[in-house]
C-alpha cells in the first residue's frame, strides 16, 4: 500500500480533521483515508474507470482512432527534432 505525506497543511484544516475523526471514532489517518477514498469515487459510488474516460474523450472526436500516449510523445519528439534541424544553419 502507498504512503502520502501532506506538507504545509493549514492548522485549521488539521484541527478540523482531528475533530471530524474524533466524532467518528477514528484516527486522523483513518479519517483522511476515508475522505480521500470518497473524493476519488465517481458518480454512483463507483471508483474511477479509465475506460469510461477514454470512451468520453473518443466521443469528443468521432471518426478519429484513439491514439496512445506513447505515440503522441514520439510524434512530438519527431517534430522537435525537425524544428531543431531546421533551426541549424
């Protein structure tokens, strides 16, 4: 399981988290985990689904095949190399 450190947390936020955790009979850490888990859940209580995001984006650009991130990165690198090559005398 991963760890997360939060720096520069304002004191009123820390105090509010402590009180909220106490009201629910949890540690601050358990309460923070619960808050974060709720925050990343999508509509209907479902966890984030990358496929639904991909489908949504594909719907924005109908008729165009989806492109992989690696493909886009390679294309941008080729463009940058071409631009640098043209800039050289």
